[in-house]
C-alpha cells in the first residue's frame, strides 16, 4: 500500500481530488481502490467540456473482474482528461495518485471541497474497511 | 462458513486474494491476474482445483451405466487411460453438468464434476447408477492440482519417481495414468488434461501430500494462478463454463456443445429424445464466439442486438493475450451479421468468429483483423 499523499482530499467512494492553480482540481481513484479492483483493462473518461456534478457517475473503470462507476467528487467543467489511460489503463494500478489521474475539472463550487475527507480520515475509513 | 481445500493456508500465506466460489474459499489471484494468465500462456502456472468433485464409479456394468448417463459416447474410451469430455443431461435435454470421465479400467471410471453443482450431481449420479449396480464414491480425500503451460510437463516430470517417469512423459493428450509414484513416493493419478488450452497435467493426490507438491512446483518455478486467470484462459481456449454458458434450461445444441453429443445408433442416453426432437424442429438459438474490436470489456448479461432479435453475452472478458474483449454470446439461430452489444447504453459492433480465440499462446485465424 503506497502512502496517502497529504495534499489530497477523498470521497468515501475512493475518488481523490488534488486542488491545483486557477480553480482547477485533478481527480483520480485511490491506491486502495485500484487494489480492490485488480488489474485495470479499460477506462471510459468524460469528454473535455462535459459538465459534471458532485456525486454523479462521470467515468467508468473496468478491471479484469468488473466495471466500476467513478463518482465526481466535485462539480465543474472537465478541462483535461488523461488520454494516456486509453492505451495504458494499468497506469492506475501502478501509480494511482500520480500518472494514473483521470481528469481535471474547473471547479464550479469550491465549497464542495469542505465536504470531502482529509488524508487521515480517509486512511481511517479504509482501515475500517479492511476489518 | 465456506469450505476450504487442503491448500487454503498455503494460498493465504502466498498473499492470495480469496473469494467465495461455489461455496468454497478459493484464490482469485495472488496479486495480478494478468501476470498469472501470461505465466500460463508463456511458461507454467498451477491451479488448486481441489474444490472440484472427484467421483469414482465402480461396477461390472459401469460402461453400460455411462452409456445411459452421458450425452457423449463412453464407447469412444476403448482402452484404459483415455478421458472423455461430456455433458450429463436431464430428460429435457438441458445440461445438469459438464464433466470429464477417465477410463481407469473396465469396471472403474473416475469423473470430475463442477464444485457448484456437487449437491445436485451426487444424488443424480446415485439415482442413475443404482439400477446398474454401480457404486458412486466421492473422493474428498483427494486434492487436485492443475499444472498448465508450455513448460508445465517439464516442470512436473522431475517430481515423478524414475520408474514411472517415462510412462507419464509418454501420456498422450487426454490420457491419464494411475498408480504413479510422485514426489516422496506419494501415489498420483495424472492426466494430460486441463482447462486453459495449454498442455499440462492435472494431478490428483491425497490431501496430506498436496502442500509438499504445491511447494515443490513453486520451487521449480511454476507460478500459482487463481480463478481469475483460470477464467480468462479457458475462455480464450473456447471452453464453456457451467452456469454461465449453459445450464439445465440449455441444450448442448444451444450451448455450443454439439461436438460433445454422440447420437450413436441404439444408445438410449438421458435427454436423447428431447435433443432429437429439438434438432428436428429447429434449434431456436445458439452460442457463438464474438470479438469486439472497439475498446471496452464484454461482460456476462450485456444485451446483443441482431437483425433476428436480441441475444445476450454469456462469458465475456478482456482477453489478456489478444488485448481486446472476447465473449460467448447466445443469439437467435443464424444471427452472424450486424451484431451490436449494448454497453451502458452505447451500441458497439461485434464480430462473430470461430473459436478457440487463442491456441498455442497465439491468436487464432480471424480473431485479429
């Protein structure tokens, strides 16, 4: 299990958010989540320009086992997607908190960030998950 | 509490991710399903298949019983040591289970049936065997390890006692050997069979010798592989999975298993009348192989639109060898053109193909375009 980076915020459904310059936020799934899913073989991402809403399904990741919905942790407009995942979905298994990011949104409601879990609370959540 | 094979602690110690499968606590993978899949295609992997049910059938009229029980003809087993894949049907021609039967001697055959169907199979076997005076004995005392891959046989042979090694080495495909002295003299039943499309052996060994065999194989470089890899390997090899590709409401004609049915003259097997009737009146649906050239994954239950009506994906996977999705689909008879799968509301084209999808570690003709 890789260390949980201190600058991330999490949704209970295991998506992470990293707030960047200019009101943008990068979104991915946690290392814990990729471990649960197993080898990833396909990723269906939103399109640049799509408006996504916190709590709604906005992407799908498929592992050898199953397809899983990704829920937007924040609302906004998609401004960038990780095209490299199309050919190399296993990047999420290898580097969930880094190169395995999914997309970037321009935040439409930054207050939503306050509702997300900090790294410590998320670590506690997944610890309880495992028992 | 799910049942455990004798290798359960060994799997856990190796870090296996365990899942419930047919009431058994089994390894899904030991880390990466994809690596395990490739290990079997490229070198050698091993599977604990002790959850499957080995059943011994003994009696002077055993062959006569099997003529009645199986849709395939036991008379294809002419001399001891040969194995036969067959369905066991109900009176409606539906598949109760698929199984492999090994001809040990003329009054002794062994069959291996699925784990999830054990509870219905055993009473059915007992009931059908009684009139023939054939004794049905389950063998929970045996562990079963499948060693599969191009290097599998070479990894197993050094573990066989010198006196028996040549006999095992010379086993033809789909043949078995009994009374083999294996590792530390443990008695083995060895069959050159499997469920991956690769060469290899399936070894039946007493539970108390299973862990040492597993560890010896691991030490020889055989990669432990879980049920996840077993599923992708067998589908690439074009092999059915009971419960997903066929069941009691599906006949072999509808389940891609016509090749396992022998309508030999004068043999009155269970379900024959129903099969003949369906054949005469026309089989309404059939199982075909499909490939999706677009990105995505085919999964059990997805709807398949055809010009003749809707069908459905049965077994569907992302094929690690091909790098694209493959599946079995049940479609209205004759549907081959303009097939489209509904994935989350999007229709993507499918190509009907002949299977197996992969043979000898390589894509079969027509699978990749």
